């Protein structure tokens, strides 16, 4: 059974940093593109960042503006999201996603997700 588990969320002040982690079990991630999404209360889920299976191509949503960095260590079956200069508008539930074998970061991320994590809450106070 595949499980995708996020960790690292929490409550921080504006300007601080957090690093989210996502660990998958029941599958080997090194053949899948992976992504981070977030959803704030009352808003639609949005794509934050995506990374290809080799880790040499990364993509970011427009609202990130260079503040976040996605990375992965396939040997550890783990995906990361380093978030710097956090803003109150970054407050959301953050979800890790494994894209399916025929999906990629170069396409529409949300339509290609095969596995979702349960999410980790990030709250940024002003």
C-alpha cells in the first residue's frame, strides 16, 4: 500500500523559514515527477512547485517569487520544500503529490497526480 506523508509544518512569524519533507512508502519515487500543492481556507488548491524524477528540472508557481526551493533525494525516497521569507499569505495546508507515470511537471500538475499526502499545516503570523 502506498503512503505519502508530509512533515515539517508549523507556526512561524513572517520572514522566517520552514522546510517541509515528504516521504513515500510502498513505491520508489525515482521514476516519478513530484510536486507540492497548497490550499488555504476558502481557496482552491494551487500548485506550488514541481520537480522532475531526476531532480534536475524544477518549476514554481507564480506566487512563490523565488522564495521556495524544491528538491529531492531519491535514495531516501524523500521530497523537500525549503520555504524562506514566509508571508502570512503562505498560510495553507501543504500537500505532497506523486505524479503518475504518464504525467510530468511540464504538463498540468494537478491532473497528473496519482498519490496525495494528507497534508501538513503551515501558518505564518504577521
